[in-house]
């Protein structure tokens, strides 16, 4: 964990609720790791996954969920953000035929993951699920680094249905899957596809292992999403 004062390089709206925040001055981070970003006026920082990292520049894709993220959406170039960076454990980038499965804002960390596979000469398949076409984001960016299938709940873009429906419809061959998205989706993947790597969310207090507030049940006892996770093997998790 590092505490760093990052500078906003840019902040742009990607759709009605998602924005892309580019921060400079960040230490190197890996796909699956996250940062705790301060929202001005709020005591607790907000955990946000790394979406892209390059040469000190960390990109975060953020959905406005409440007052803290709404405040962050107003950040302007040149302002600073007090952040805890390099938090949590990243994905294991060892697959030869990786399948990346994202749901909603959970697609964000999979972009850096696809880039890391690309750096190893492996082009992943990415199945990106959104509620509607209007909620989709980063499709061109993903298309540059992965073979992309899009699914929307209402069929307004790509396959109608959820990400698991799209995986089944496309009959995709893979040796390991990596997923991030709503808990209901992750659980369905664990049941339907067997073991893989899941990036979990939990309400967080400290973000670095001190408060136990983010603990989940696993086959080997309680584990902290912020410290032992947020990436876990699906087979480890005891679903509530
Ligand atoms: C490891 C991790 C990585 C994350 N990565 C991203 C990311 O890349 N992009 C992104 O937009 N969001 C991400 N989140 C979720 C993000 O942290 C929350 O949406 C944010 O903290 C909400 O803050 P707020 O003040 O806007 O909303 P609040 O007013 O705090 O909450 C608004 C609503 O969001 C729900 N909520 C708040 N925190 C969480 C949480 N941690 N998990 C699930 N629901 C929550 C609340 O229950 C409430 O319904 C991540 C969360 C975790 C734990
Ligand atoms: S948020 Fe405090 S231990 Fe995880």
C-alpha cells in the first residue's frame, strides 16, 4: 500500500453515469488491484479498481453510485486526489486462452487485464454485459485488445441476455475465466462455469486490512476482500 497525492490529468464523461478519471503520479499497479480515492468532504475513501496503468498514469472508470462518486465526477484537471494505491492482489495472468467476463462497472478492471495478456502475446476473449446500450462504455478500447462479445439485458446492443447467456451462446473455448461484476453474476458463473478468478466487491472501511469490515466466508475461514482479495478463486468462496 502507498499513500500518494495524485494529480488529475483529465476527467471525461463516458455515458450518463460512468466517467473516466486519469490520474498522474501513481506507482505501478497491476490488473485487479485497486486504489482508495478521497472524495472531498467525505471521511472514508472510495475503493476503485485500476482500469489502466502506464508510466505513472492510472486510469479509473467510475460509476456514480452515491454522493462520494458524484463528488469525484466533478474533479477537474490540475486538482489533486489523496489516494491509497497498490491495494489488494491482482489477477493471475497465466492463462493461454483467457476469457474475461464483465458486468456493468465490473468491466473496468478487465481492460487492464486484457492489456496485460496482450503484453504477453495473448489476445483474450471478452464478454461485456450491460443493462442497456446506453450504459456501455470502452467498447472501442476493449476491441483493440480483445475479441469482444457484448450482451445487454434488453437486447439494445449485441446478444440479448446476461454475460453468462452470451458465453454460452458464443460457445467460447477458454482455459481460464476471469470475472468482475455484480455478486449475483459472479455466483452464477461459479456455478455454471466452475473455477475461475473472481474480483469481488464489499463495503470497505479502511481498505488495507485493519478493520475486518470487508470479510467474506471462504473454505479456509474469513478473508478480507481488501487484503487477501479482491481477486479470489471461485472455488474458495462460500456464497451467502
Ligand atoms: C475492490 C473494489 C473495487 C471497486 N471498483 C470500482 C470501480 O472500478 N468503479 C466503480 O465505479 N466502483 C467501484 N467499486 C464500487 C465503489 O467503491 C462504490 O460504488 C463507491 O464506494 C460508492 O461510493 P458513493 O459515496 O458514491 O456511494 P455511497 O453513498 O457510499 O453508496 C451508494 C450505493 O452504492 C452502494 N455501495 C457503496 N459501496 C459499495 C461497494 N463497495 N460495493 C457495492 N456497493 C456499494 C451502497 O450500498 C449504496 O447503495 C469498487 C468497490 C470495491 C470494493
Ligand atoms: S476494509 Fe478494512 S479490513 Fe478490509
